[in-house]
């Protein structure tokens, strides 16, 4: 057992690259924590159960490896997410599978690995996201035969290039050998300035250089957006930028809250209904204000 | 050539582990710098000359390697410093040589590598430090036969565990295979709180784990202090703490400024005279106030 000082300022500065007030995980966890930390080797005596109806999705790294073996995977590609799956995400995942088949793999398996710990107040809670993911598989947007859905039991730090290394490394441990990384992974807006906290390319860049990640193949992706000419999500083509619509998380949430529909082809209807239902479930007093953050 | 945004806040937070105002290198260089940076491969067309009488000490990594070869070194141990050499430093260096001989090396050579770039206002300027180092060799505190004195042309960041990696890595490139690291390397007080900015052991710890430094042997050292019973600098023995006197940089500077002598055996007399002369050379208007920082 190791006991050491909790150097909060240094931890925050080195993890987030800022000490500005308003970082969600800092306010949720670090500020409230004590001034000493305990470390050392952990021994898991029995698996932790949450009894929230989702424990069957909480596969340990060993269980995930067994599942991939059972399915005879010759490649495993992981997709980290903390949001409902829209067809832009699905495009990244199905296109990755296509690329892996082209590379000669016979049976690439997708690890759809939604984050299951703390998320900030305006993110959709895990239980609703899991319902939404279920619909996405039911509606055939993703193929259940080649997809393993499991919960990644980590709190969200929103720490961009620092956190993406943990996200990737943890998936190596669970048997993944390909990791999909998009624009600004684990990023958010600067807490007090009107700009993104991180350079959108730094996550990708850090992954390509980080020690310990040599065994992981990083699959960077162009950004997907809604192509109005095709009425579907497609890889953004800057040469005809005017044909594309970027539907941000904020925009998506506003539509679902107001029970409006997004453009056809943005998300499968079953999945969208889950979101509308979630926002509908918030008690009237919750309307108009930010919902509580979900504890880890 | 690569041109990229100068993300000052993120750079400062990740380098220093704080964004508090008052970090010397930040105020000297980063705050004043522009919002874009240029990177890429450098080609040195001819060696840079400073014409300050010290250029003969500015050996490039290649020249240093040649010098070690000329001296038939079978081990090179590097000592980074930005302060006058007192007998505590000398003890670390001579004891390292003793340990290396014990380990079986026949001809360990010391690279005494004072930092020659920007230092903060209350550090002793390079030209005076070089005079002081010369006296230390003349007075036989260090053996000129087994010591190479050269200037490390880097600005001082005072960035503790981050900077010590650069300090060590740069010396590997210059041919060193042993690196002496003491308490709180490259550390300083927190700019706005009454405590040290870094944990005194983190520099050592980071060096032992940093990727790219596997080839370097880190030689951690106990702290040296003035042993009143022996009237000399010795490794601090906590079991008889009352026998020891810690003479801080601040204390040393105060003594030299007031033309007082430190306890016998703290520094060789020739070296001490240089310091007294330096403080004497400051114009009267400088007395009592902090001297200007030395530009890189």
C-alpha cells in the first residue's frame, strides 16, 4: 500500500491542461476529495454488481476476450462512446469493418463500449443510452452478429488527449487491436473561454505517439455529417461543404426535448424514440434546466 | 516546416502543473510570445558563437563525445547545475566517482554541465558561475583530470519533474550514461503559495519511469548538509539531525552579499571570493533589490 499527497492543482493542470473552474470531473470528484490518496495492487474478490438491470453488459476484460474468442474474431475494433449512436457513428463502425475485411481479416468484431461511469449533467444517462443502443442493433443499423455491446465502467474525465490514452489502453487490455478515433476525442468546450478546450487533432496525434500503445492500430476517421443530397450521414466532403449539415449534440438534444424529428437518416427511428422518451421522462421541474449529473 | 497554434494555457499547465502567475520562464518567454509556433528539422550551418569569452566551453554533443573518447572514459556521469558549486555538490560528484570505480569502471569522467541559458533574477549569472567553477577546479575540490566542464545552452524552465527529463535526455545525447539527481531537481517555490511547487521525490521517480531514458542510469542521492561535528559537507544523517546545518541558496546569497563567510568547509575559499565579488559588482542601486534576469 502506498499513501501519497493529493496534489490537486498539479493533477488537474497535468490532466486537463487547464486549471480553469468548471471542469465537470474536477468539480464532481477531485475538489471534494481529501488531501491524501491510497494506491497499490488491487485484488478483486468478487465482481462488482450494480443491480441496475445492466450487469449482464458489464463484462470484465477477461470475459470480453472470451467472448471474442467464442465468436472466432480475428480482429477486434473498439468504439468508445458516451452519446446515443447516430448514423454518423454507425458509418464509422461499418466502414471500419469494411476496411478490415479489405485488409484481409475474415471476421472483424466490433466492441461497442459505452462509457458507464460518471458523465456530465447534459449527457444522456447510461440506462437510456443502453436502451437506445439496443434499438440501433434491433433496427439493423449495426449487425448484432458482429457486435459485442459492453459497458466500460469508467468515469468520464473530459480530458481530451490525456483521457483518450486511457480509453485506448483499457481497450487493448480487453482484447481490442484496432481503435477508432474521431475528431476531438473526450473533448469539451473550454470551461470559461468561447473555444474548444483541445485541438481537435491532438487526441489522434497523442495516440500515435504514446508509449504502451504500440500494439494498438489507431484508425483515424474523417468527420461524418448529414449529407442533404443523399438524406443520410456521410463522410464530410469539404469540396461540397454546402451539402452537409452538422448536427451537434446540443442541437440533437434540443430536437429530442421538443419532440421534433431530426432529418431522415440521422438516427434510426427506434433509437430516436428512446431519446424523446428520455427527455419526456424528466419531471416538469427539470424542463429548461440541466439535469443532474449521473454519479459513477 | 510545421506551423501550429501556441496553446499557451495548455502548454503552461502541462509543463509546470500549475497556471499560477509568477512562473519565471512563463513570464520571460511564453506570455510575451506570439500565438503561432514553427517547428521542423533544424540544420545547423555553423556553430553559434556568443563572443562572451565562454564559447570554448560550449561544446556540442558531438564534441563532448569526442572529448570523452579522447580521455578514454569508460563511464560518463553528468551533473546539471545552475548554482555555484559548494562542497555538498562536490561530495555528490566525488562520491559518484567512487561508486563507479567500485562498480568496476576504470576511468569514470564527470561532465560538469552548468546551464547557460535564461535563469531567474536571483540566480548567479553564468559568467560568474563559470569563474566560480574554475576556482573549484583550481582549488582541487574537483579533479581537472577527470572532469569536463561545458556549458549546457538551455534556458531554465524551473519545471521540476517535466524539465528533469529534458535535462537527463540531453545529457544522454552528449554521451553520458549516468545522471546524478538530487532532491527536487529543477524545482522552485510555488509562485503564489507558501510551499514547494513539486514533491521533492517526483523528479527522481519520473526519471526512473520516463520512456526514452532506459539507457540512462539514474543515480539518486541523499541530501548533503553541513556537518558541524566534522566542519564539512556530508550526507545528511537523520539520526543526528541536530549536527547538521542546511545552508539554502537564499542563505548563501545573503552571506555573500554581506561579505560574510559561510562555515569553514562549505565552499572552497577561491570559489567563495568569486561570489562575494559578484555581489559586490552589483551597482549600489541594485543593492537590496533583485538583479535582472539573464536573457538566454
